[in-house]
C-alpha cells in the first residue's frame, strides 16, 4: 500500500476534486470584483463536478493510506459536487441581491465565496479519506466553515445561531473523536500502532479480530457524534437556527450535502461493526434514532412560523427516514436509503433555491406574510409547489419511490415498525400541505416586485427528481444495488 496521499496517473481526477476548490479559494480571497468572483466560483464548482464524474470511468489504483475511491463513496462524491455546482449558480443571483440591498459588503462577499470553496474541499476530503482520523478532521473543517458562513450577516440572530451551531457541533465532534480513538485502540493489538490502525481499508479486512466491547462503545459515541452533524433528534437543535439565519445557499448545502457527509461517516463505521460477528448490531440503534427523528420532526412541522425553519425540520424528518432505512439494512432497505438520500438532496436544495428568492422578494421569512405565490410569482410559486409535493412523497416523484421501498422492506421484515414509519410520513405530509395551501394559493400578500432569479438550478433538480420517479436507468439501478450489497 502506498503511503502517498494519491497515486500517479489514475488519481488525476481525485487530485482535481480536491485541488480545484483549494486553488480557487486562494484566488477568491484576493479578487475584489463580485461578478468575477461569482463567475469563478461557478466555474470551479463545474470543473470539480466534471472531475468527480470522470471517477466513474477512471481505473482505480490500490487505496493509499490517506485517500481512496470505492463504489460507495463515489456515489456521495458525484452527488456532492453536482449539488455544489447548481448551488453556486443559484448563489450568484442570490448573493448579488444581498449586495444590492446592503445586507452584505464586498469584503463579506469575498469571504463568502472563499469559504464556499473551502467547504467543498472539506466535504470532498471527508468523502475520499481512507484514514478515519483524516475524515474526522475534514468533517470538523466543514463544520467550522459553515459556522462562519451561518453568521455572515452579523445580526444578533445570525451570531446566536452560529454560536449555537458551534457549541453543539463541538460536542458532537468531540464525541466522534472519542469514538475514533476507541476504534484505534481496538485495532492496535491486531494491527500495531501507527497509521495502519486508522486506515479504513485495512480495518475492514481485520475487524473480525478486534475487541467487540471497544467496537460497541466506539459506535455509540460515533453515532451520537456524527448524528449531531446529521441533525438527528435529540441532537438537532442547531439545524433550524442555522437554516433560518444563514444565507439560503448555505441552507441548501447543509440540507443537501453536509448532512449526507456526516451520514457517510456513520455508514463507514456501521460496516466495521457488521464485519465483527461479536459486536453489537448497529442496525437497531440507527432504526431507533431514525424513527425518533422522523416522528419528532413530523409533529414539529405543524407549529413552524418561519419558512426556512419549516424546511429545516423537514430535513430532520428525511434524514430520520434515511437513517432508519440504513439501520434496517438488507439489499432493499439499503437501496431505498441510497435512493432517498439522492432524491432528498436534489429536492431539498431545489426548495431552498425557491425559498431564497421568495424571501428576498417578500422581505420576510414569516409564513403568515407569504401568500398567493402562484398568482404573484407563478414561476417561483409553482416551483415551490412542485418541490413540496416531491418532498412530501407524492407520486410520480422519486421520493415516493424511495419511501415506498423503505415501507415495503419494513412491512416484509418487521411489520410493527412499519406502523410508526408510515404514521410519521403521513403526519409530515399533512403539515406540509397545510402550510403550502396558504403560501401558494392564498390571497396575495406582500411585495409583488419581479424576482431577479436564475430558475435553471430549481427546475433542473425538479426535472431529475421527476425523471427518477418515472424511470430509473438500468445502469443506475445496478450501481445502487451493488452499493446496497456492500453496506450489508
């Protein structure tokens, strides 16, 4: 096994996925022009996505001690870079308006674009890290970056939200660090000290000989630690505030990407425990916390008064469903979890694209002050309607298919668990429809000025989600089935 961070030749695409955001961040830190920096941000995100997509076709070398690409993380990498690109396109028009109305200054815009690329680098590094310590560092870097971006408006509420995120995120990352150390201690007697005891591809080969008691304790800390980043109840308190007070593009990245990165870390450690016959079964723990998050968030949706907070709780609900599906395990449930994760990322980011411009037009995020959007702003209004129908699990959108598969798998194996699962989904559906009725179809209220928005990211995502509900290409189905088997 090579000790280099990446191998020559075949890892050129991986090198680009990591180095493009780093190099772009360095340039953006010194660019004074907003338009130039926004354009460079979009170009860098596009190039990063192109490099990640090429990983599908490149020959993979032996994993190094620091980085690797396998059939599992490539799904996350491509999804991460694609949503990162479309969000950068949305961000260009959104942030321009923030500059015009004086909420942000040119210096803050330069900081925003720089941090955006640092965030993309950190998430990509976490997904490609073969060293569990390096993965922890990358997720911590992504967390600190988003904390800075949540507080960028410098209002009392924004600073408070960033501080809450920092405190709870620090608790979570500390628990995850302790769990990582326990994994290292479990590996040390078998693999010796040094880097080898932290390399995931070596750990998975020899984990059957590890002390199961240490593995059990490690997974509890890891699930709680990284579960905080996933936004699972009762560790979710930072998420609604971060969504409500930060820039909307960061809400899209948080719900669509960063939550997935933390869940990816949980899945990696779940695979370790599954490979040790004497360790505790991780599935029941994930099922319990996933179901708790789903039901809690479903009821909390009814009492939301802020549109971004409402969709933050929707993210908690759906991450609960995804965690539940992966906790159930098996080919069908894992397939449902992968599909739901993909559809949720595309749909929720599309919803935040619409919500961001709506809040700018109306000058408020209060649901009571946003009415009749399909009449006053039909393109944005109907985009929001389609997004909410999709996220609520209505056919023929892709989330309906993934939820149907999750429920079917649960009915087949543990019918009693399907009752609270279906109940939570239905409660959340009712809450979303209740709020959507007034926002989209009520009597028009508030500003009717036209939106200066790019609709391409919004409708591109909705088209993909609708297309996935109608037809999944056989190669994609085969790939997800393969990854579902890898997850155990």
